[in-house]
C-alpha cells in the first residue's frame, strides 16, 4: 500500500471516530437540552424516531425517553420505554466479540452502551414508580425483585441507593408481604445514616409481626409527635437537580501514549428540604429517604474502574505494537502521522443517562381519610425556595395510598 493511500485511510479513521463521538448523539443532545429548558414536547419528539439511532445508543434512547415520559405523566408510555431498556440490557449481557476486538484499536464509542450498574438499577426504579402510579402493584413487585437481584449482585456499587431500597420494601409492603418488607426496611436502616428516618415504619411492622424486642428498640427513635396511625397515605417521589455528567480523564505516557478513562464531573451536593402542608399546617412525614445520584454514579463507575484500566492498558499495548509495525514498514512521516491518529482517537466513553436528577427522595405522609388540598414546598439549604406546587385535590378512603411524582430541574 502506498504512503498516500495509507495516510488517506488514517484521515478517514480519525474522521470516523470524531463522528462517532459527536454527530451520532445529536438527537440525544437535542432532547436533553429541550428537557432542561422545560420544552418537554420537543424533548419527546427528538426521541420519536428510534430508527435514527444506531444500536450503540439504543439503551440511552430508551432510558432518556422513558424518564421524559415519566416526567410529563405518560406513565404507560414510560413503562414501554423502560421495558425496552430492560430487555436490551438482558440481551447485551451476551458480549459481542467483534465489537470488543475492534474497540481495542479504536475506541469504546464503537460498542453498544450497556449502562452503569446504577443506571441499570434505576431502569427498574422508574418502572416501580410508574407501576405504583398506575396502581399496578403486582407489576411493581416484579421489578422490585429484579432491582433487588441487581443490588445483591453489586452490593458495594449500589449500597447507597437508599431510594430504590425503600421502593423495594414499599412494593412488598403494599402487597402484604410484611416479612420481606421488614427485611428490606432493616437493610435500609442499617445502611442509612439517620436512625430516625424509617424507625416509625420498622416499629409498626415489628408490632404486626410480633417482634416485640425490635419494636421496643425502634420506638425509642420515634418522637411522640410522629407516632400516628397512617389511616391513609400520600407517597411522594421527588427528583431534584441535574444528573452528573461524565467527562474524559487522561494519563499521558511520553512520547505519544495516551490512556483515557471516563469520570464524573464534580458537582456540589443537591440537598433540599421538602415540606407538605395543608391549610398552612405542616405535615410530618412518616418516612423520608434520599439518594444522592451523584454518589451512586461515582461508586458504580469506581466499581468497574479496574476493568476499564485493564482494557485501556491492553489498548495502549495493541496500539503501540501497531505503531511500531507501521514505522518499520513505511516512511518516518507516515509512522508519526499514525501515532498522532492513535493519540487523537483515544477517547473515553463518556456516554451516560443525563436526564436523571441529582437527588431522588421518597417521602410518606400519613393522612386522615377524606378530601385534602396539599401544597408541596421545595427549598434549598439556605432557605431559598426552589418550587411551590399545589397538588390536585385528593379524596382518600381508609387504608388508601395515593402516589405523586415531582421533578424539579436546575
């Protein structure tokens, strides 16, 4: 092959990599921008043609679209998208040897995006939320069990997702599977820093199950003003802020070896106070649980960091071998150009589920049977108000639960 033809192919390779890391994701970028600009219909339309997406980005398509549909209250449609995501994840567990081999000399961008462990878990979290909002409790429990298997498979990476653990326990509880619910609430209580966050729920379940010693212990964490029977209940799912984004990290080994890896961009914790009130009287939650999406994302990525670095080292070795072979068989200038192309195209895979919130909250408010007009106020730690929402008027019968989902973006 002539030096000219070889150089031409190198330029084509570099152009292909640039296209893969940019233009191929244009509809996703458009949908995310529209979503965070509160142009939700535009965001939905941007993702309405799945045939325009390559297989590399199909999982991102399903996850982003599923969340956008959830946010606008199209829960059935959201279920359909998240079920597609769940099915695709199962298929992706069969590794494509050709994709993996090709990525050793190019970039991870040519492979199908499989999602972080945390993102895979949140597919089931949003399915649970959707099903609960649709009063499809048996379906919610099916996904609760799938989420539980993931948490058991990756206990370190997913241990701080208190929100999903609370959702799992709730799904068991709603269907009267109190033993399983109690087990999950106990796991949550052991993991969560605040001993009072779910003490009341554990106390009432322990009484039901006849665990008198446990009941006595949990009761000690409940203030007198919070000891109230939940004759009916409002359960809030609240997402606040914007998810962390992945950015490139690089290690340069002179003269021309570059090892790249993804990392999450630093962002300040998105803490908020969520209060519910009726006729200006503040309601006390029976339970309040928060997950820092940022923390779980970082733990999830960190859990597979060793695998990433092993592959990056292998890629660097393969590229160095190829570069030396090219240098020995071609003009010195061609060899230098080949090394430059390898250096430029060493781009880490920074794809991620970007419409996720920064924090997920689950709050449970006991209510008396009857009609209620409730107001939800979301404030920052400094006291400044982020959002003030009047919920639709609800009428509750004894023992009834009503669910509501809220999302507040930056």
